[in-house]
């Protein structure tokens, strides 16, 4: 049996689980509309395995995808290999840190989707990422930050409770069993997740991957303050990329921002 200890849930066997937990990209059409409104392409921060990259490229959008984790980018490249040459040609993948990246151009649309901000543990991490986005945003560009609003009652109920899920590995056909236990530090807004993923041949575990992942969560005013400190201004906060109202408890929390006006 292969027994692997990973430093994050974005390496080794875990990118397979990521795709199984996020099998679709319902917001892709809304992002494509935003890109077309600006007659341009987009930069996605934390593009991962290409959950949004691939459908956007299929829709004719030129996409740059930035991610810190090579295993996630390799999974995205594997998906792109199954696409037509015209789709592949629309995608540029870059391995890099969202806090410090430098690209040779600006973009009319920059996105930080699917709870990417959860990985930015410190206030400085959030601010540095927003400053990097501001440097790469065209003068009339739009920065869209999509994360989940904290649902505190649900988090209290889940604290310390193991959650078990079963899936089928898309390539090997073997059974995958995930065990996920979250623990919350509500004062520091920190979540620590113990995660084990097992791949089984019948009843025999042939591969096991384990990690302890630390993430955070943000409230709307924190994000607005960090945007302002980075030279950006929030122009709207919504419950979806297509601007549905935000719910009072939980759900999506989508900030639209632009360069701050004098």
C-alpha cells in the first residue's frame, strides 16, 4: 500500500478528490459574459485543476490560469490534452504565488473564484494578493472575488464531526473513501481539517493519502477593507457572479471591484 503524507489537499491523490467534489462549474457562463462585456480575456487566481479554465476556453475566452500547486496544474493540463487544439491554444497556465506574481501584461477581468481566499490565512496574505491583482488589472478592468459567507451555526454543528464520503476514481474505477474532520477556532477565524483519502481494490486499501489543512474564512467588511487598502474599491457585493442578492446566512459572497477612482 502506498501511504502518503501531503502538506496540502492540492497534491498527490487529492486533486482527484477535488474534481469529484466540484464536478461542474455553474458560474462559468456568468464569467464568460463578464469577459465578453469587456471584449477581452481573463486571469484566474487559483485556477487549480481547470474547473473553470476548460469551460471558459471552450466558450471562446482566452484564459490565463495561475496556481501555486504543480499537481493541480498537471491535472488541468491533462484535461486540456483531451480538448481540441483551438481550446488548448486559448489557455496559458502559470505556476506562481498569487501574493507575489508578475505577468507581462494586464487584464480586463481578474477572478478569484471558488473560495480561493480561504487559503490566504493572514491579513498580509490577503492584502498582498489584492495588490498583485491591482497591479495586473487594466485601468477599466473588473476584479471578481467569489468566496463563501460564513455560516456560523452550521460550523458549530460540524466542529469535530467526521464526515465520510465515497466516490469512484475516474481513471482506475476503484472506490475512494474520504474522511474529513473540521475543527474551528472561531476567535482567529481558522479552520483545521484532518483529511484521509483511501483508494480501495475491493476491500483492500492500495493507496492512502493524508493531510492536515489549515484555511480561514472572511466576512464581507474584511474583504472590502483589504480591497481598499490595495488601491481597489468594491462596487457591489452579491450572492452570485450573475449578481443575485446575497443571503443573510451562508451562501456565496461575490465582490466586484475596480481600481479606486481619484
